[in-house]
């Protein structure tokens, strides 16, 4: 077992030492309830609201159709988040390190590398744009300056690490909940729940419904590859059920409420896609509007502190060794992601709506197959790889650099390519099925999940793909 070195404990004003090793039992702290605000706070931000806006203004759903699609997609992503979060206290390692069981040590580089880019750069850029646009609307400062301020705060929290991330989410939670609660009540009181979809908004129907389900799933499940990162410091005696429940409840509550409010705001008109934050706050009294813009920026920092931190953990989990002190490798990688994310976000300031729409679906495209492999492995191993029956074999699977399980990366890669080729339906690429049947929507994530799970179950028994080491 590779044990994370250094003394860290519950200290907040300290840089978290080490990389992706096992958290020693004497360094464990916290309780499952803390996961409620750890996962609610990062979802109380405008990127969440905007997904609901897109459901009505871009995809052409009515409010009630959007609400149903949002609930289904978010529930699916929250349930899987519960399953993955539950494993953290017992195994004491990050989520992407646990991924070495179904993917092998080298094969795990595939999902770890994708997640480090998707979280540390992709999600980081998305949330940085929403936060900087809110700050720009509130203060009138130039967008690049607002972006620089938001990025500096986010990268700073992530640089210090696990405990400061938890603390930020905890203390931001009351402010975010109160202000967004007031703003939501005002929007819902004004909304026209029976209004038809706006003219020219999109195709509507079952196809649009499935696209929104996929986008909502991608938003909620986008946190899945981070799940154990925030439960691995909990005492090993922590109830897995409690850890999973509170983590899932935080994701589900934060996502569904604000996405539904976003859908409601789109029924009020305004330039919802051209000026997202301005259109949303334009329906609010000036004081509430200004406070909402402020908490949008605060929420973006909370979301991206998690994205950068877990993005850097995923990079460390790839096993790529950099010429950096091991004790500071994670922290320095987090700072590097902040710098790269700043550049990416800068070029996305002027077309946030369309970029965000495509990004959400792309996230679901790879997370669906990844989840298919991970959950299939959990089921197939039964007692050997259950939370209740952990043993020394798991440590060997996770930390043995010689261990191979090529069934995992092969199943995931094939499922991604095939599902995208056939079913992708977004502005960057339209697959074979929706190009001939536009009303079919986008079920790429569901097909990818099922295909990856089936392929993994078959391939792990085929010579050359069987696990070894």
C-alpha cells in the first residue's frame, strides 16, 4: 500500500501534502453530514441555472417537460454518485485510483487523463466564464479582469487542498442558499408554467426531452469521477450508506432546484442565450439581482475549487511522474490547471451558451461508458469488491504497478466511439441515427453505458484481456 506522507489532519490553513496515496487512519476526520454542503454549494451557481434555461430556450421544451427531464437525468447521476462516494471511507484513496481495479494500472491512464482535462480545464473554464460574466454585470469591470479575479480565487482554494475546499463549501453554503432561495421564489412566482416553448427555441418533443435528460445526467454525473476524493478522509468506520446518501442528496438538491428555476426564468422572455446572467437577474428587484450576481461568482469559485482539486488528483492518479517534489506535486498541478483553464475560459467569454450546450453532452459521452465499466466491475466481483468485504486484495489491485486489466479501457474506448458515431446529436457532430431521424434525440450516454458494461463482462473472460498481476 502506498501511504500518503505528511501530517495534515483537519488543518485548513495548510497545503495538503502528498499525492494519491492511502490516507492514514490517524489523519481521518469529518462526518457524512458535511457532504451535504460540500456537494450542494458547488451546484448553487449559474452554470446550473443555465442548463434549465437551455432546456426551454434552446431545446424547445415546455416548463413541465423540462422539469421532468431535469429530474430524471439528475436522479440518475445522483444515484451513481452515492454508490461511488460510499467507497471512500473504507478504501481511503481518490476515485480515479479506485479505477485501477477495473482498468488496471496502465489502462486507468485513459479515464484519469480524460477526467483531469475535463475537470481541471473543461469544467473549470465553463464555471469561470459564468462567474466572470456575473462579476462583470455586477461591477462593470472588464470581462478579462473579472475572469482573472475569479480564477485566482478558485486556484488558490484548490492549491491548499482537501480541507480548505470542504471549508469553503461549508461557509459559502448559507449565503448561497439564502440568496438563491429568495431569487428562486421571485422567479417561480412570476413564471408562466403553462407557456409554450419560445418561438425558434428548438425542436421540442421526445428528441429534445432525451437531449435534456442526457445533459442533466452529464451535469450531475460530471461529479462522479470525483466522488471518493471527498469521502476518503472520513474515518474508516463511517457508514457507507450515510456517506453515499448525503453526497447524493447534495448533488440532487442543488442541481434540480436551480435547473428548474432556470427553466422557469426562460418562460419570462429576455435574451436568455445572448446575455444569460443579465437576462436571469433582469427579472429580479435590483438589490436581489445584485446579491444574486455576487453569489453566482461565489458559487463559481466553489464549483471550480472542486474541479481543479479533483482534476489535479486525477492527473496524479495517471501515474505520470513529473520532476516535482512528491509532497507538492498535487498542489503545483492544481496551479497549472488554473493557468491553462484561464486561457481556455478567456476564449469562451463571447459564446458561452453554445459552448456550454455542447460541453455538457460531451461530458456525458465519456462518463456513461466509464460508469458502465466501473459499476459492472462492482457487480461482477460481488464480495471481493464490495464495501462490506474489503480485504488486502484490493490494496494489491490499486497499488500494484504490474497489474493489468485491459478489458476495462478496451470496453470504454469501444463504447465511446460506437455510441458517439451512432447517436451523438449536438452542434459539433450529429451521429448516423439522429441525422436520419432527428426526433430520436440523443441517447449516447445511455448506449455508451450499457455497451461498455456488456463488453467489459465479456472481455474480462477472453484470453489477452483477463486481469493479471
